[in-house]
């Protein structure tokens, strides 16, 4: 009997790696799209690739770039997936101000191209499109739900708004089974080191081990709806098992500041922080030694921030029975524990 097939763009990323593990555990044949690059960057799925009982049997990788529609079309024709999870693309909000054109190309234009490819398939796959809370930008209401207007405030949010609206158009105009999951921040030990949560947890562990470094952060009052990535990929899968396609909000419904996240992370590493000063002069010091651990650098402030991004996951809870189990400080503690384990294995 043929296994159910899933194709994942961005399989080497945080979400893609957790999703691959989930689908393999459910008995899927998993195909992933990877970019051929001079630097080998598949550490998040290397444990799967090295498993001879998995790689080449239930896990397969295909080379393609998001801008190479011809190769992508060929992969779809070869794999013929029942489900397609589109997770790839430049996803760093701050970086999108530095490279706005390539962000729009990867996030917006590439998604449109993939929708066209799926529309042309003889057996159209069910499509999960990874949207983002950044589509709401500076929302007029809090928490946000599906009736909240899109008001993006950065290039990444603008690109995601385009792709989310285009997914809706293809669902309504062409009958594609396409779902946009508007996911709020979800973190893990596999998060890229240029994201603030991973910067904090890595620094907390390194400093607890005696590194003597100082962690420089931006706005400590910035707050986010932070959840755990492995839980969010469960929601992605659940959203494609429904009878009818629609959009969803995946969030914890709770907000945590950078300061609170850092306090929890450092406490998990055995360091109790005390905050002194305010604004650009604020520092976090080790309460027991008085050593400076965290300081503020205005270079890390965003040009325009989204101060009130908190999602209402009510519909996902009621319709999919999905609920975020770890939030804010719990996520920080989990990441630090895993960071310790990684350091010990290294």
C-alpha cells in the first residue's frame, strides 16, 4: 500500500525539521525541498538523513530554489504529494528591512508561483501556507482574530500579507485546498542564532559556564506571543485534515516581554538577574556577583515595532482541539535545558 506523501519546502528549517519528524512518525513518505548551497546547512535534519532506515526509504530530499519554477514543477510531478507544506522563505523581520526585494521575491512571488504549480497538478495536493502574525503589524485590537485587518509594518509582513491574500484567492477562485496558518512567534532550540530568543538562551548558558560575555539586546519592553515550535507543527498537520480549507490563528494568547523571557532563561541557567537603570542605560546584572550580563544596544531596536501582537487561538482550540501547552517563560526554560544538553554533547 502506497504511503501518504507529503512535500515540505523549508525542511531544513526549524519548523520543517519538526514537521518532518511528526509526519514520519505518522507513517508518511516525506519529501523535502532543499537549496543547493556552498555551505552545508542541514544540521536540523542530519539525524534523519544519517538513519539508514529512514533516508532513502521514507525520507527523500530534492534540490531546488524557490525562484526556479521549472525545477519545482518537475518535483511536484515526480513526487505527486497529497499534502504540501510551504514553510520556506526569508523569515527574519529585522533582516527584511535590509533585503526587502529578496524578501518579497522569496516570500510573496515564490508563493504565487507555487500556487500556480499546485493548480496545474492532475491530483492537486492540500496546501499549508505558513503565514505570520506580522500581517497584523500594528493592529487596532488585542488579541487578534481572523476579523482583525491586516496592517503590516515591515517588508516581511507586507510579503506575508500578499501571499496570505493570494492563498485565499486561489482557494475561492480555483477551489484549491489551501490553508494559511497565521502563526505567532514559536521558538525552539533549533531556532536560528540571529533570533532574539536563541540569542538569549545561548548567552545564558555560555555565561553560566563562565564565558564572561555580555549579551546586547534591543528593546527589553518589546513583547511577543511566544510558543513552542513542536506544538505548532502539530497544528499545521491538523489544519490539513479538516473537511474544508480555511485560515487559522495559532498562538498562545499570552504575551511575554524580552525582559521576562531573559529573566526566565537566566534563572533556568542558575543566574538570578537584577535589573538596574532604565531605557538605553538599563542593564541586567547577576544578583549574586554584580556582574553585568545584559545591556541595551539601540542598533537592535526595530525601525517600526509591533507592540500588541497577541493571537486569539480560540477557533483552533474549538475546531481542531489544538492548544499551545508551553508559553513565554516555559519556552525559555525548555530552550535553556536543551541548550545545556547540546553543549554537553558537543
